[in-house]
C-alpha cells in the first residue's frame, strides 16, 4: 500500500490535531495496524515514506456537514473521506463490502442481516457497534436525502446474533446497493460534525478548517488520496468554487450541471462524469386535467414532441443524458432498442394527434395547457418555457405556471392541489432505479399517477432486474411520466493530481477494501 508520509506521522504527534492523542510530553504514535507497527524502528519507517500530495478541497460552511442530511455536493466530497457505509458502490453499480464483514439473506430475499467488521472504529478510537449502525439507518429513514431508499423497508432491528436485520415488504435482488449510507455514532445522528470511520478527520485548527489523515484508521488499504492534511477553502457559491479551482486553490471539485447555479469550467482539467440519479421528467395530471383525464391521445403522443437533445444543449450545456425511458442510459437496466422507440419526432407527433382537438373552456376557446414549474430553478424554468413554446408551435397551446418555494402559493402547494395540466419535475432516483414512489403514494404520485399494475411491475424489477425492460416499456406507453433527462455530476480535478481516481455517485474518492459480495455471504441451508 502507499504509506502515509513522514509529515503525516509528525503531524499526528502534535496532540490536539487528531482525537486519541497522548499527553503533551509523550506524543501519540499509532500502534496495532500496518501504518506503524509497535516496535518498528521509527527512523527507518520515516525514511520509507512517499512524497505527499498537496491540494485543497472546497468547503461550504453554510451547508450541513452531517452526511445523513447534507445535500451539498461539494461537502459530500468531504464525506467520502470522513465516513464509510456498510458497502461501497462504484460508478457501474458494483457493490463491495466496507464496514460489513459478512451477511446472509433469506430464500425469499425479503430478510437481510448484516454483520459489521469487528475491528472497525471511529476516528476517536471507539469501536463501531450495531447500535451505531441501527441509529444511522433509522435517522436516514426520516431524512430527505436517503428516505427514498427505504420505500419497501418494513423494519430495521438488531438481530439476536449481533447483526442488523432489514425486513422488506417485497423481495430485493440487491439491497446492499442502497446501503452505502455513511455510518455515524449513535449519539451523533443529529450532530453538526459527527465522527466517522473513514481515513480522514474534519478539523478546525489554528490555520482554519482541514481534513487530517486519521493515523488510527482501522484498516490500511490503498485509497486514491495520500495527503497528510487537506486544507479546506471556504466558499458559498458555485462561481466562487469554480474560480478557486481555476486559480489552483482547489484540487478537485464536484459540480451539478443540472443546477441553475452551475458555473462553467474553462481551465485545464481532468473530468469524470458520474451518475447522480437526478431525473428530469414531465408528470401528467391524469386526474384533473382536461387534456389527459378522458383521452390518451396527447399522453401517447407527447414523447415525440419533446426535443430532449435541444433542452440538454440549450439549458444544461449538453452535460446531461437524453432519456426517453425512465432509466439512465448509463444504467445496467437501460435498453437502447426500447429507448429508440420514444424519441423526438415532430412529424410523428403531428400524425398521432391528427383529428384530435385541444379541450375548450366554457366560452368555446381552446384551453391553454398549463405546465407547472419550480421558478426557483432557473434552468428548469427556461426548459419549461421552451417546452411550452414548442408545443404551441405544434398546435397545442401551452404556457407555464411559475411558482417558487416561498410565499402563500408555492410550487408544492399547486402540485398537491392539482391545478395544472402537467409539471416539469425533478427528483433523485435510488441506485436501484426504483420507480414505485411514482405509482403508490406521496408527492411523486401527484396528478393521479397511482397505478397498482405498474407498482407490481416495479416490485418485480426490484426482485429480479431482468424485469426492468417490461417495466420501462409499460411506463413509456401507459404511465403519466414523460422522461426528459438524467443528470450526472461533473468531477473536475487538477491534471495529474490523482492516480487511479474513480468517483461514483456519492463517493468522489471511491475505494474498495478488496472484499467481495460472494466472499462475505454466509451460506444458508437453502443455498
């Protein structure tokens, strides 16, 4: 493995920088792991150290540093070095055990039990416990960032055998795909700066905020970072972070090109495009809209009227992925042949609505198709206006209803009230592409999208990914969802700074510990 540098060890000797230091006159030296073995000659160890990396990262002090509730993608870059989950997930949806030492699953795939690494500990040296894991997942269930991953989880509990058990209401083929959620201490699930089990520790020292290498780290595997300390550059806007990167003050940044505040990068850099699950779509009001409630003509034809490539280029700089089915083109569940059937084709749209007339109001005038949009998202607002203009040109008079998140009348209130014809929505799908929230209950099912037949197909896909094709076809042809785009994070790094960097959705510095799912599975009598 790449060893930590001499500078790292010397920094660790200064009590107060890291938790677990000794007394002032007896510096703390880590023991009991491969970083520095007890009894090893210290001068010999220091002479073998490699040159450290030197770079900084962005830190948004006005955004949460609690990984269970923090949405900011720049702070989440820091989370990937401070925290670990039961599992890690790479950018191809491959799962690897991290804090999980072993697991077992019932024959019906509805009960999963996970056991933690016995030597895993937090940065203050306290052991990781099942109670910590349980408290973390219970908190994640109640918070917005991860809540959607628990749609079909009935119960989470500590098992009598010392593990943590997930009881599901439907079979899951791959529950661990959802369990890369960062684990924090039981008493710190609501803390501003909870401790983690990862290779770095968040520190506020005399020189400001930084991440310090945790020489007490419970494992010694390679990671894509070998810096002793990583200074943090405070910034509050995407433009400030972009400028700091381009002037060389920051070594790596994670950006969201679908954000209305995205700042374009023009300097020399290395770039990784990373799936983030963000889904831009049109949701139809099947219950109350005169356009859709009694006639499927426009619903069936609408996919051919949406010029997704133009929307991507005009409002998202071409950095999103065109989507005609409700799955990212980079997902293992995607079918290119199926997706090709629902692309933009204005002539096909006009043929499909030939003989159909827009509904009329009480005065006999054509009703305007109302597209609801969140006005606080400038890129989405402009995209909605563009869609309205194109539909109008194609013979369907359309306009926008523009509401933000504040005031007496808000975007969400109008969505729940159903006083629109369709809305341009955006959500983050879970890594297993679970679409069931659209067809069961809650905000995503607004407009009467609830559909038991499609819900059943969603569950079948969760149980066996081979069913995703039929589900995507059903959604494209019968559901009240018109896919538009899928988002990706753009991870920029100083050229040549990182060797072997492979960022994933929630882990800019993704690494594995060399374990495999098959190797960690506990066979049952049914296997």
